């Protein structure tokens, strides 16, 4: 690989890592099929749905779970916006099963929130809040793990605000609206969400602060005209509500109708059509315009029947899907539980066998260690015993040699005495011969000491280390005591009198600090 190729490979790797980092920071991912569908949703809804289905087929074959879940959620969102709640519910549950099997908590939190919106559209407050709260609990955990930003928690609070507002539980709606604001301030004290601002405007109107409400809502209207025009259907509905609270029916009617136009223009938030129909019918009725009142009443009943009626395909499909997916979910959970139990049992069995094996290994190692150290000790003991035996043998030879020297000295001394008594013998010549033959006492000792040191190498080192105040005469005496020489033999070998030997022994005992009952020979044997 040349240098240019390596550089290109490095650039590609860096780009890939950068993309992965961006993807990890954006939980609700996108892909080319979703982007194409977003372009076509307002223009040609069928084409948008076609591209998403194509993406779902592609990612199913590729086994790309993340993109498959995102595509299913996007398609379900479109079905939700056009009031095809049954298909929407179907897609979300399919995505939820995939997310659950792949342990994708980010996708699960998203799907729980979408299911909450779906139940809000069905006016099922209890089920809606259950899913919103499941999503919120999961998002808080993901936030602590730093897998998502706080903005996603704000979006969850915002969803709960909408649920309570639609079901006219304004106290709880206001509580969660405050939670939205607190969370936004944690992100940035100056951060503003125009989605949250629109809800604040509505609550200003409920409190009778109509001008403040209209000011906030008109500001959000300008924002959404550029950033998300489809959301204008909701903004215009909220502005219409402010005018209705204010008592300005004409302006209210104009904005309700405007809300309807935006819903149909962008094929989104079509659920607000029902709200618009119902309120327009009521307003026209109050104006005694019964024709228009009946027209919108009829529209509301027709739409309500299509969505919620007993004969509605959505209504029927919803509960069929709900039962089917719940049963499937329960089966999968039971299967997973069974697999986990089997896995745990296998792990227990493996763990039990591992423990037994480990126990056997430990016992074996323990026994091996005992035998090894016992054998080592026995070997060391035998070697020590053998060394001691060798030393004893050599010391015996040394003692025997020393005794021979002593006997030689004694023989020569006696011979001298006998010769001295004879007159006829040339005593002077014999004395000279004996002198040359006889070693001096010092010479005898040097010969003995050299042989003793070679046999008992560490003796002098040990005794000097313990008793550094011992002199040369003391050390000589220690060596002779160790070998068990008598006082007479010591005097002969050292060339001193027996009385001097006794005196030297006495002084040695004092230097060694031996008690009266302690035996000097036994003491030397320990060194």
C-alpha cells in the first residue's frame, strides 16, 4: 500500500468515526428513504409511504435493525398524521419488538412516546400517560448515562402537557409545562423552545392574559413558518382558541379554518381536524348560522365515526392489532424468560462443575504443595545430614591428625630427655636433627587451623558475627573445644601450659556470657 492510499484510508476511517459520533449524538436517526419520504409527504403521500416501505424491505434484508426501526417509526408517524391509527399502531409495535430484542433503549423510549401520542389521539388518557411515563423513565436513565441530550426529556414533558391539555386536565398540564421550562433552563438559561412557548401562550389565555397569549403565539407562528410549516395547523388552532376565550368569534372562526387548511396542505396533524370541526360547529350554532353549524357537525360526526366508530376499520384494526401484538409480546417474553431460565440453569450447572473442578485443582495443588515441601525438606534434611556426616568424618580425621602431631611432639620431647642422659652419644648432633624434624608449636597450629577452616568454613564467620570481641587465642580455643580436645591436648597443640588453657577457657566463657551450668562443648556444637 503506497503513501497516498494510506492517507486516503486514514481520511475514510476518520470520516467514519465522525459519522458514528454524530449518529451516537442523534438518537432518532435518518436515512435516504426517510429523507426522500419527508420531501414527498406534503406533495404526494402515497409516494412517501412507498419509499418508506422500500426502506423497510431493504433494511430487513440487510438486517440493519436501527434503520429498520427508524423507518418503521417514520411510516407509523405518517399513518398517525393521516388518522390511519390502526396501521400506525401496527408499525410501532413491530418496531418496539425489534427494539426490545436488540436491547435498543433509545428506540424503545421513542416508540413509547409515539404510542403515548397515538393513545392521546384516541382520547385514552390512562394508556397515553402510561406510555409517556415509560418513555420518560427510560429517557431519564439514558440522560444519566449520557446517551441522549436533555432536549429529548423536554420533548417527553411536552408530550405529557399535550395529553393533559387535550383531556382538559389543565392543572397537571401546567405542572408538566413548568417541568419543560426547568429542564430548558438546565440546558441553557436563555434557551427557548417555540413548542413550549406555544403552550405557554395557551395557558396565558386560560388565565385571561389574552394579549400576552397572542404575542407569544404570533412569535411562534413566525418561527414555524420558516422551520416547520406543518406545525402551523396546531399554532393556528391555539390562536383560534385564544380568540374564542376572548369572545372574538369571527377571528376564532378564521383561525380554525386556517388550521384545517394547514392540516390538509401538509398531510399532518389531521387529528386537529376533529377539534376544528367540533368548535366551528359550536361557534356557528351560537351565531344562529345553523347551516354552517350542521355542515361542521356532520363533518365532525363523519370523522369521529371513521376514527372511533364501531364500524371503523381503524377502531377494529386497533384492537385486533393490540390483542395480537400483546399476545405475541407475552409469548416472546415467556420464551425469552424460558431461554434465560435455561441459560441460568446451564450457568448454574457449569458454575457448579467449575466449582467442583476448582476444588479438585485446589486440593490437588494443596496436596502437591505438601508433598513437594515435604520432599524438599526431607531432601534438605538428608543433604544436611550428609554434610554433617562428612564434616564429622573430616573433623575426626582432623582430630586424629592433630593427635598424631601431639603424640609426635611428646615422643620427640621424651627422646630428647633420654638422649640428654646419655654421655657417649653426640647429643648436640642429635639435638640438631630433632630440631629440624620437630615443628614449632606455632607451625603445628597453622597447619591445624588451615585444615579446620577448609572443613568448617562458616564457623569463624558465625562466631565473629555473634561475638566480635573474641581475640585470636579465643578463636583457637573455640575451634579446639568444638572438636572435643582435652585441656592437655590443647596445651600441647597451642604450646601453652594446662593452667593457661584453663584460664583461657574461663575467660572464653565470660566473653560468651555462659551461665554456670551451661556446657561449653555443647554450646560450640550449636555454632
